[in-house]
C-alpha cells in the first residue's frame, strides 16, 4: 500500500546485531568493558532508544559554544572511540534517580489534591453532579483571563472538557477530585478565585511543598514543570530527552532558561526527598 501524500517515512527496523554494527560503524562505539553479546542483551532488554539515543550528544563533536556539530547529512560526528559501557552507565545513572523522583511526585500530588479538594468543598456548594458541572463551567470561563500561551490555554480547556465528561462516572465528589490527574488539578487550581488559591498555597507551604517559592505564579510554573517530569518518568521515558528537546519530533532544542526550570525542580526533589 502506498503512503499517503505528505506522510512521514520511518527508518527501517534493525535487528540487535545490526544495531551493534551500526554503533561500531556510525558512532565509533567499542565493546571492551561490555562485550558485544552483553550489549545485545542490554539493547534487547532496554531498547536502543533508551540506552543510546538520549546520550549520544554527550560523546559527539562540539563547537566552541558546546553545541553539537553535524555533518552534511545531519548526523553527529564521533571523533573518539566510546565504550558501550559509557552509554550504559548514563542510562543506569538516569534511571537510578527515578524511584526518588516518583516518590517525591506522589507525595506532592496527594497533598495537592487533598488540600485543593478541601478548600473547594469549603467554598462551593457541590451537592450533586449538576452543581459540580456548573462549578467546572464557571472555572472554564476564567481561562480567558489567564496569561498563558494559546497552546497552554487550549490544553487546560481540554482538561476542563475531559473533567466535565467524567462528572457522572464517580459515586461522589470526593472520588471525582481524587481521580484527577496532576495536570487537571493544576488547571482547576489556576482557575480558582485568587483568595482560595492563596489559602491552598499557604497550606502547601506549611508542608514545605511550595518548591521554596513565595509567589503563586512561580508555584504554578513549578507544578507545570513537575507535570512534564511526572509524565516522562511514569511512562519510563528519558529525562535527558525531556530536558534537552522542547519538541522531540522536530528536534527543537530547549532554551537554556527553560532547561534551568527543570533542573531547579529536580534539585528541589533531591534536596527534600533524596
């Protein structure tokens, strides 16, 4: 069957043996500390896209500004030999941080959900699913005044639509709020009355879950970053890719200031949960 016009063609799949040969030929990889047979087993268990792809830029040729140099075909240049063990060590070190990250995120999430739900219930009469639906409608109207990008507003609007569809799925309002994703909780929080937001923030600060910031706007940005980290780690994807690329599809790199946002959240996690 022919591809539709404009469809993206994928690279042909390689066997594990072909992947090994590709690493030797195209990335100057050697197999001293880890044998080729051991490397094959590692690639089968963990996948090339997890072990090699996120870290290849670390071993590639750089220019004076520490940016990766690419050849005429858009490929990285590897002047020095790299032992496969170095890639594997990068992978193990990255994934070794995930249990701490997950523990920190789950701890934050349960507090944030619980505290937000409490303050909503104390400030809004939600006696049935119809009132809950009206409540979500009122919050959705507040999206208009938020100073975010159109893409982010659209994402938050989608959260609201999804929540409205779920209103009748749960036995009560407590289950409804408890089942929200962290991203949806952030959307609800962002649309609440400013005074209620402040009360929630003050309670989070009491439990030292405010990311060491004093402004609600900064707190929201930290959570937004945390949501992206959560989605990455919970899907067992590479944080290196998340931090490096703004858009992995187009290979658009993040700005340095954007990367620092992620690094600061990780440092907060290490300091408070490491």
